[in-house]
């Protein structure tokens, strides 16, 4: 679901990514003389040079590894990643010599960005540092390699699926990877089978539950040494405001969208109850295994159960693309055409020469779609095993959003070559994808006529199952971690607190009784691999805010789900202005450059889904005695 992008992705999926928390503690000023503000300027020039060089090296190694997966390329990529993290850590430590000095705002900002560039701060004590690194690497790798091996042979249907290994020597014992279990979660409509898949995957994390407590302790020590109250406070410092203020912003945004989520939840619960009977309660939380996704974070896979009965017939873009004999490069050309219509330059020739567009027959590659920025200048690339279908058509528009962002901020100094805050990069790609409307498809000649408005509820429902259903989960993951890092949630309460938040925000319940023997938060990749999560929530809010304001600027007056900014050079000009800022200024300034607004505002997502909300509330009224709302 999340398309990763390569830029400065410091903790990618590589299990050795963390192995170089082992940096030397700061001893920076060999002469012993007191540093001056001027020295800080000199330091920063040198620091950015080293940072840039390490970034490019990492990018190249990682590109080759993703395009030719072998033991050797993995090892080379791990080395480059280690080197990058070590470099950042070393520079951040060196910069401490300027603590307390009156620095230029520019240098002060860059020092702050350096300090926040690695999400796992390590303590300076070598033994503790080593222990932290070992735990971090181990948790991520346990998560990555876990397979659920049921005692009973898997059902025939599951056993027939490819991609599973049989345990050596054990008759018929089938082991299931996360991918296998996710397929079951998406496709099965047998509640017992769904429960088994859910419980099976959640066996991944108890093994590192105890370690997680120690991990928190050690990482907090590192954060303290860097001047932060704890790791959660450090992460929240990444948003150009006080950590507590950022937490309040998240809560404010959540409360804006909660009524929309509640309406969707109530409706989906009623439809699931029709389908599954009493295992879905008439009121209260939905059992987590029935929503088509291992974490109940996006519900698109149950569209067939909840879709409106009166959905008007609509077009089939996949069929149209196939009938037109569209190939992978042509798919990407459509995406490029969207951006040139806004006044952006065509993609550089190297993009077409160096990108991966189709799945090679002769070697293993990472197929997960991603947008790359190899030299932090013009060498942008797409890596994607493009399929000729509707979904990939959207995805290409999304990925090129990343590439155009990268090219727009390329002239900035290295530490500013990033999105305004970490929610912006994903939000831009998604905002562009929101403009892939029937009207746009008509304009580029793919469909003859846009479907009637009566088709909108179905289209909006499909989108809401992904984008609206995600919001509470996007919020609560870090809510839980902030409280764990601040000790508000102690190691004896990890699971109880996790499920309290799951019920409070998502209004879902575990399929069976859970206990403190379990560690269900740790069954999410971003917890096991220590990747901050608030960015995904922000991206889901921001993309609609971008879309609404670009549509306003285009003079568009109709329903937002029918608006496309395609072809509007004036809007493109404004968008470019925001992208060019990169991370050089506090993000509210970038937001203002595009939207005229300085605050994140979730009323845009409310506006976008307004027709669906009305429809949902009518349906929910027709279900007497069943409440809306989560408690
Ligand atoms: Zn993306």
C-alpha cells in the first residue's frame, strides 16, 4: 500500500540498516579551543559535502541491490547504508560542540535536521550501543523471516497456493509467510480461516516483546544525550513546533475526521453483520479479522461485501488499456503527460534509459513500486514491475509525483533536499493521483464519456475504504509508541494499552482474548523496524488539502471527487513553487505557498467525501437501534 521512495530512506527494509549505530562518541575539537559561530558555517559546508557523498553512494548501492538481488549486492547495499547512518551520526555528534552558540538560522536548522535524520538515537556507552543495535537488527529480521507453521496441515485451498515451503522432514507441515497470510486475509470469507491467519501472524512478536522493553530504555538514553526528553519527543520535534504542540495537532486533525470515520465504520459493521451474523456485534467494535487486512488498516478488500447495491455501471480502465495494447513505457508516458500538462519539464532522457519498467524474466528484483533520486539532481528513476491495469495507472502518477518533487528541490543544499515535512512526499503523489478522474481519462482519450454522477458513491466508497479507514490506525500507532517511550505505558501493559487504543480509535476488537503474553503492536512492521508512523496519517490529511486548494485555484466549483487539475499551468506553477522549497523552510511556509493556509486542515477530506457521508448516514438511519460512533 505504501510506496516507499528511495530518497533518504534511512531505515529501509534491509535488516542490517541499523548495524552502524556504533559510531565514535564526539571528540571534535582537537585544539581544545572554544568553537565560534563562524566555525559552525565551515563545519556545515564540510558536513553537507560528506552527507551528500554518503547519500549518493547509498542510493547507487541500493538501486543495484533492488534490481539484481544477490547475496553480494545485499551486502554491498548494507555497507553503504551503514556508512550513511554512521556519517550522519558522526556529524550530528560533532555538531554538539556548537550547543549554546548564537548560530545563523540556516546553520541552526541544518544542525537540527542532521540530529533528526536517524530515528534511532544510540547512547554513547559502547556496550549499550552495541546492545541496542543488536536488538534493533534482531527484531527487524525476526519480523522479516517469520513464517507461521500450523500444527494441523493447512486447508487444501491454502495448501494449493504457491510460495510456501514445507517443513523439512515433517509430513505435510505447511509454513505460511506474511504474504500468504495477507492473501488469506484479503480473499477468504470464512471467519474461522481468517481468525487462524490473524492469530498465526500475531505469533511473530511475543519472541521480541521483552527485548522491546530494553530497546525503549536504551534508545531513550540516546535521545536524552541528544537533548530530547525521550524518543517520542524526538520524533515529534521533527515538525517545526514543540513536541506537545504537535501531539495536540494530531488530535485536532483526528477529531475533525472522526465523524466521517464513524459513519463509515457503522455502515461497514452492519454489512459485515449481514454477511457473518452474530460474530459481528450490532454495536461496538468490529472483530479485527473481518476487514480484509492483517492490521484492519485499509478495508478495500471487503469492497465486494459492502459495495452499494445500486452502483451505476462504470468504465473498466484495465480493459481499455489492454485493448489499446498499451505497454509499460506508455503507461509511464501517460504519467509524464500529466506533469507536462501542468507546465513541468519532460522527464530527462536518463529516466527512460535507467528506470525499471517491467519485471525481468532472468533475475530477482524488488517489485514494490518506488521513485528514486540517484544523484540528488536529474538522475531520477522509477522502479516498478508495471502491470497494464487501472491500479498501476494510478500508481505511476503517484510515483512520478515523488520524482517531480525530487527534481524541484534538487537545487537546494543537500540537507534541504527533502519534503517540507515527512508527510508531504507521500501526500504530493497521492494528491496527483486524486486528479486521475474519469474526466481526465476522457480528456486524454482513454474513455469516451465520464460515467454519470450516480456512479460516484461506488467510486467514493472504494476510496474511503482505503483512505478514511486508515486514519485512526495512522494516528494510534505512534500514539502508542509516544506513550511507551515516555513510560506512560509500562512493559507490563503493552498489549492492554495497544488494544485500548485500537478500540478507542479504530473501534475494533481482537478475534480472541489477548493477554500480556502477546505483543500485538510488534506484529506491525513499523514497530518492529522502528519506523515513525505519524507521517502516513499526515499524508492522508494533506493530500486532500492540496487537492482542494489546487482545484479552487483552477476555478473548479463542482464536487471535489470529479476535479482534475490536468492541463492547468497556473496551478502547476504554484505547485512547483511549493515543491522547490524542499525542507529549507518550516513546513507551514511550504503549505502556505500552495494552499494559502498555514495549518493542516482535515475539512478537505470531509469535503471530498461529503456525498458519501450523506449516503452513509441515510443507510445507517435505516438500521434502527444501532449506534454510530466509537466509544
Ligand atoms: Zn509514495
